[in-house]
């Protein structure tokens, strides 16, 4: 069996059914095959002891690699049309977000999200964590109205009219909250509301970015200090 990472909360010795099916149906795992399991705090080399499903395994060697940003990073992207949020969730997981919660805004075309789509986005976060070597899978939460965004100890909002650069205002030791608008951007009163909640408007450069690109760019700039 080729090298593989499987998400197994609690490292209980039993893989979730989704992970078990992947090992059995795609990787053709056999008893004695070795792979890596991980949860939010640790990872370990494991060995298949029973095929199931579910696949049962025993731990051989535990590891605690440092691959997280080091602070909580919440991303609040506006609801987007089509499958664009999937791209945002995948990249946000790779870049170190710990929580992703879409926003319902004035210019958002979608005004809600079904359970099926939410579950799919959560599954994408798991797959992205496996691929990128992360231990922690970010929470992907149901959308909320912009007015319900909690106050931020350090918040940044991407805004076309802003002049502040992320690198000039970012404190890499503080938890970070990031807000990005939909295709039409945030309305001015929405930016003002976010400012009241502790979000500072920042620029992403001279060009107009697509909404999904802006979310990824802001997160990349906010987590650029990986050594923190």
C-alpha cells in the first residue's frame, strides 16, 4: 500500500467508515500494511490489524510534529456562487485556518447553505488536512449573518478603499480573524459594522481580485509568519 494519512479522531484504533472505505476500496489495504493516522494533536505510524469495515489498527510510533500556525485563525468568507467556497476551504485548510464560517451579506447571491453542501465542505477540509500534513482539521461551520460575527482581538477585512498593508498592521502573536466579501464586495455599512467589531480594513493590492482569490490572498498574508 502506498504512503497514506488517515484522519482518526482520538487515535482510538478504529478508523471512521469514510477513511476505512478509502483504505479498502482505493488503496486495497491488507492486514499488516502501515499508514499514518492523525487527529488534532498528534500523528502516529499505524498498522492494519483487521480489515472490517471499519478498519482496525494498532499504533506503532507516535509523533507530535509542529505544523500549525501557532494562533487561532478564523476565516469569514462571504457565501459565494457555485462551488467557489470549496476552493476557499481547501486552500484555507492548507494555509492554516482553524475555523471557517461563511457570511450572509447584502451582496451575497446565495442566502443560505444546505446540510449536504456543508458536509461536503467539511469533508474537503479533512482531505486538505491529510494532503498538507496538518494535524488539525479546521471547523467548517454553517453560515451566519454578518451582524453575528464575534468581536475580534485582531481582525482584518479586505476592502478596496483601504490603504493599510497586512504586513504593517499584523501582530503575529495574536489570534486572527479575517473577513472577505462576496463578488460585489461588502457594503460600506458592513465594513463599518466590522470595524466596530475590531476589524481593520486592509488592501490586497492595486488589482481587483475575485472573491475566492481575495479570501485566499488575505489568509496567505495573515499567516505568512509561519515561525510564530
